[in-house]
């Protein structure tokens, strides 16, 4: 396979971008794409050195080295993945930290992440007026520094993934916490709307900075959710609405998502098992490019109900997780749903992954 000069760790080479364009841009429902996850020495060592729990802000150089080692392990796997590092340290906590929140970090030994969040920032709306975006804030400076460090280590080897927006009610969660936010949406809707407007401006500043500093690869955005996708594409969350009604989502979620998507070339959304009742509305959001379907306890695995989900969302590309054994069973029976990116875990080794990918590239629904 022809190697991509910008992504030395991309085992699938140039063909990957052709296939991903067919999936995400042309919405070709006759094909399937896949990432094959084999045992990782880097993840094993990370899990041995770290325990789950809170930690200090990590050294961004060490984090860049982690991603370099992890992604280098995959350079000989010729699947449809695009190697990229994820700024998990800037996940949630960056947005609250920029306006003065107390940013906290949490280690995830199972996947190598160190994620962030903030404790509730204010107790009353009178304090909200004092909050503002500051280019000189500690966390915005750390964000810029980490972008530069990751860019340096990634050069010629791997990309930098877009990272989640904390927009709309997600942003108000940062201010008051979740329970208080729901109450405020009922009791003080005008003030919540104002907070959402401020949150949108902060999110757009953060994301504009990302694209300014990192840029595009092959005309598209690297993504931990969908691997790679044409244009400047952002990653959004509908977590505040998973246990809410469709009406509540249409009131507080739909417009905020569309406002953010319209600023760029569109966006992708991840949705958990307890939020699938929102799919009929989410699938109609303007400039939505793809949906990642997460799995959660006590809900059917997305892979097992793909055909039903496809009836709801139409030709919108989907991304799902599936075990190697479950994937093989459906593959051999020719029962796989098209227009889907399959993230296959528990693949035994590299040779098995590459043998399977040769068949996947030929598969037609």
C-alpha cells in the first residue's frame, strides 16, 4: 500500500482516505470499514504503572511520548484506522479552567487516557457576570503549549484528533453541576440561554485555535470517534440529554449543536446506550456527518441492533464497537450492515488483523 508522507504510522496508507471518503462523504452503504485492535504493550505498561483515580496535571511531553509509542505499535496493521493522539487532558476541564474553574484530572488505566473535569464553578448567577474568556489564562496557555508539543512529536508520524466540545447544557454543567443545571433550565431559562451563548463563544474560540494550530491532513480532520473525515469537523456530545425527553432535547440541545456545526464543515456526535431514544431527532441535525454509538451496561450492544438503528438514521454513517468473535460470526454469515465503521476489539494479533482486513476491503453488502 502506498504510504502517506504525513502519517508514517498509517498502515493502510493512501487507500484509507479513499475508503473513508466513500463512507463519510459519499455515504456508500454497500461497504464496511474497520479498525482492528490487537494487544498493546504500551497500554499494558500504562495500566501496570497507573491506578484509577485522581492525579495531577500530567507532563504534556510524557503524554506525547505515550501516544508516539502506542501509535507506532500499529504501523504495520493495514486497516482503515488513521493514527491520531487525543488531547484527553483538555477534554472537559479546559473549558471550565479557562474561566477560572478548578480543573481536576483522572487516570484511566484501561485506555491510557488522563481526562479532565472541573468542580462546579459558581453558586449563583451574580457570579456568572464576572466570568470571561482570557487568552492569558493558565489553562489556555497550557492548551497552546500542549498543542505545540503534540504537533512536534506527531510530525510525519501521526495526526492530532479533534476533541470534544463542552457546549450548551454541557457548559452550564461546568458552572453549576448537572442537577442544578436541570433546575435552572426550568426556573431560569433566559439565564441558561445566556450561559449557553457564552459557552458557544468559548467553545468556538478553543476549536478555531485547534484548527489554526494543527490544521488538516489530506483536507480533513483526524478523529478519535470516526478516524478521519473531510473538512473541519468538530466532535459534539449529547450527554446531558440521555435521560431527558425528546422535547427537552429539542428545546435545549438541537439548536446549540446546529449553531456549532454551522461554524465549521459539520460535526460528529457520540451517543450512549441510554440516549438512543434521541436518534430520530439527532439524525436530522443539519451538517451531522456521522454518529458513534457507545455501549453501556443494561442496554443492547449497538452492534446487535444495527439494522434497527439504520432504519431510524437512514444513510448517516455509524461507528460501533464489536468483539472479534462477534464480528467474525456475522462476517462469515454475510450479515453485516453496510455504511458502518466497525471498531473490532480483541483481535489476536497483527497477522490476523491484516488477513481479516483483506476480506473486509472486498466485502459488499
